[in-house]
């Protein structure tokens, strides 16, 4: 860092670089924890999208069976009706639990970040936490809305037939 002169005084307090107070071994452990949490968040996000894909496949299979049988077997159609609702509720519960897991991992990342050097904290803090939270929960809401709207559409096809 260059020495201050009359033309260039000391940077403001919030811009001064503070080194991490962690020793090298602890710093390495914290970075490992940070990476693990980031990987867990990515895994949970991919699982959320997988839940949507599997739920869509189950609904498509249920409708295909109904169309193939021309909605003629009331017992089977009733079974598919309840199965669709079971998977709908299960999928919503899984989406919410995966979102909760991501929030826990984000708290762990925030804790690890608080122990790193000031410039690292500043760099990681550039994105808006509020905007990120809004985006995450808006996507979760849209996923749940998709599941419920699909459930209503599929069960509406089955309802009068059993």
C-alpha cells in the first residue's frame, strides 16, 4: 500500500484493509467449510428442480394411463387421483425443506465470511442480500404454484370419472 501524502490522505476507515485474524490452519478450515456449504446449496437447488421434473413425470404418466384406458376404470382412476395429491403434498414439503437447508448453509457461509479479511467481506457483500432472498423465495413460490396448478389440472381430468 502506498504511503499517504498531502494529495492522497489515508483511505476512509471502512476502506482500510484488515487482515484476517485467523491462523493459516483455521483459515484453511473455514475456506473448506465455505466450499462445502456452497456445494450443499448447489446440490439442494438441483434437488429442488429434480423434484419438479419427477412430479411432472408422475402427472404425465397418470394422465397417459387415464387417456389410454379412456378413463374407464374408476378404481384405478381413483388411485391415480389420490397418488397425484400425495406426490403434490410430498413435493411441496420437499421444496420447503430443501429451501430451509439452503438457508442454514447460507448462515454458515455468512459466519465464515465474517471471519475473513475486510476486503473479502466487502467483495462478498456487494450483492444485495435482500434481492437475493427475494429471488430465492419468489422462485420457491413459483415452484409451489406450478405443483399446485398441475395438481388441480390433473385431478380435474380425473374427478368426474371415479
